[in-house]
C-alpha cells in the first residue's frame, strides 16, 4: 500500500501511471539515440577512411621502420609504406568511437531504468530515494570507467602481438621501440572524442530546446506547473535530461579519458627509461585503475556509513564523495608512482648517449610525476567545490541572483551573466598553476599525468553527475503521476542538489579537456620535432591562425545557440498547436 498516496488513487492506477510514464521516457530516449547514432556511424566510417589515407601516406614506415624506431619521427631521411599502420589506426579509431557510443547508451539506459525507481523509493523516505539515484549514477560511473580502461588495455595487448607493432621485433639498441604502437593507439582517443562531440552537442541542443519549449508554453503562457502531465512537451523535456546530461556527458568524459591516456602513452614512447619495463610504460593506465578502486570504497560512505536522512544531508553527502575520494587517492598515487616509475627518466629525441641524471636539464623524477598527478587531482576537487559554491542554493551567489529577479528579467539576466563570468576566474588560475607545475617537473608528460590525475576520480565524478538527471526525472515522474506534495518535496530537494552536481561534472569535463588538449598538442609537437626547435608565435602564419583559433569557440557557440533557438521555436509551435487543436488537454 505504499503507492496509495494522493488524490484517492489505487495501487493499480498509480503503478500503471508510473509504468506508462517511464516507458514513454525510455522510448523517447532510445528513439533519439537511434537517430543520432545512425549519423555517428556514417561519420565514423567516412572519417576512418580519411584517417587511413592520412596515416597510410605518411611514408616513414615499412622497410624504414627500424630507422624511425632508432632515431624518431623527425628523421626525415627514411621512406617506407605506412598503410599497415594506417589500417591499425583506423581500427583503433572505430573501436574508440564505438565504445564512446556504447558508453552513452549504457548511461542513458541506466538513467531511464533508475528514475522511476527513485520516484517509488521517495515514498519510503529520504535514505532509500537518495540511495536509488546514487547507485544508479554509480553503475554508470563505474561501468564507463571500467569499460574504457578494459578496452584500451586489451587493444594495447592485442596490437603488441603484431610484428609491425611489437617492440621486441626491433633492435634492442633502438630508442623508440613503442613509437609505432602508441601512434596507432592514439586513434582510440580520437574516435572517442569525435563521438563525444556529437553526443554532447546533439544531446545538449535537444535538451535545451525541449526545456525551453515546455517552459515557454506550459509555465509562461498556460500557467501550469513544471512537469504538469497536461503539457505535451513534458515527456520530451525529461527525455532531454537523459540524452544530453547522461549520454552526452558519458561520451564526453570517455573521450577525455581516452585522449589523456593516449597522449601520456605517446609521450612515454619518447623516454628510454620508461620503456625499460612494460609495467612502467603502463603507468597512465594504472592511475585510472587505482582511481576506480578508491572510488568504489568512497561510494560506500554515501550508502552505508553516512547515509542521507534529511534534506540538509543531500549536498553534504555528495560533497564528501569528492573530498574523500581525493584524500584517499593522494597517498595511493604516491605509492604507485614510487613503485612503477624509475627514480629518474628523460625524454630524448636523438642519440642514446645523452646523460639522464637527476638535476640535469630535461630530467624528470618519480616524485615529479606524482606531484604533477596530484596537482591535477586537487585542481579537479577545488574546481568542483568552486562550481558548487557558484551554483548551489545554499550559498550567497545563487541567492543574490534570485534576489535580482525582484526588479525584472533584465537585471536577472545581467546579474546571472556577470556571476557566470566571475565563476571561471579561480578555476583558470588553478589550471594555469597545474600546467606550470606539471610542465616544469615532467615536461609535457607531466601535463598528461595532470589530466589523468583530474580524471582519476572519474567514477565518482560521473556518479554524482548522472545522479542529477535521475533525480530530475524522478521529480517529473512524481508530478505527472500526481503522487502528492510530500513525495515531490523529496524529489525536488534531491533534484536541487543534482543541478549542482551536474555543474560539477561539467567543470571536471572542461578542466580535463584543457589539460588533454595541451598534452595532445605536445605529443604532436614532440613527434614532428617541434619540441626541440620550438614554435615561434611571432611568425605571421602562426599568429594569424592563433587569432582564428581564438575565434572558433565563438563561432561554434553561435551555431549551437542558433540551433537551440530553431529547435525550441518548432517545439513551441508544436505545443501550441496541440493545445489549440485539443482544448480538452487543460481539463486533464
């Protein structure tokens, strides 16, 4: 009788409503992803052919491979066919893209499976409702992290068997035995990030268009509550939470993980000392592996040792997840750095007789690698806490924004934009400090390790990120099923914290993307020899394209905002049409 709640509904009536609403949301989410993934599949096939052609026509492989392995890619005197390596890179690209799509689908299915269960558990109290949403997010977080790490590890081991990629098939005096192996593995990260673009942007446009359409007609024009079952756009709005904030974010963070790991592996192929032992070379993957284990231990705090018992506990418990996982990971990262890395290692580009002693220029140490990783880890935590401060209703910034609405929409928009611009100041300083410290201690390899450090708590980050859309959907389902104010109060409180955690997830994604982009660029610059000569930004062509690059985010933002506007306009017109042609909708 727990679902005999409000408005005199019977258990059967309530159960039927919940089932129908959940099925509609699930069907809508599946339909969107099916349409989106068809386009993604075409893109993957076409772009993989381009990858094959670009890598295959490089002309420094085949019979010339031993010379490249001995002297590096910047030895322009070697020639040979690269079509075999192009094929391996294309396959890695396709696998990375496929796993990214699978990650998004898994996240979306878990969310639509959990949201209605969170609604039901809300009838039983705070603890069970929170645990249902949190565990749903945890399944997504740990499944994606484990899947990404497992597939990448298997791909490396599988490729290592091939004669063209096997480092043991080259002269033992060669300096870059793993060069070709990690060059083709980099396709895995490229495939993941390519699909992340579709998932994040495509799902985001759908989410915001549905949200705007539902609110403008339902709340503004018709004066009905949010998620009211009489609003034709309510299901689309709830679908958007899953395809944008869950599937899109899952693919996005998968891409960041894959790219940062591949960048670290490519850079490690430039160090003789790191290649001396295969376990040492796999240090970037070990960071992610211990991160998953530490996050598993941390997750028990929220569900067993310090559960949510009242409204005030929700934000505190979620914040503890971030803080405790970071504290737990710090000594663990120190331990694995000491165990897996040599005391001193260098990144050399030519010759085997260069000295690699501690204190010499270009020399890195195990403790330098640890500090680089730790900088990324703690920068991620501080970015998350700062994001919480600027987005949580418990702190003054959000309350000041709410107060500004007393004088009208114009002051609200101005104040909100100003607060948004202000919120990025400290995270930018944190990123700058992280980049400077990690680069100073371990060159570009340190920057890649900093990105991996920030993503080492990816499992918990995804858990609290997916928790948000789940609780948002749970509140919508409770409203549509007319379950009563007491239950809606619980889901709304959980959802309020979920909005903050979703913002924290975006902070992790953007912060890690900044570090990943720098490490990827560094890996590219190192392979073409630009790491030795440097890049002169005062050269006209370099400076010109710097300006073009700075303009691209604004161009991209303009296109996405226009797309949201077009889609939202169509949504508004469709909702208006249904209200006009079916006036009985407002009668329930």
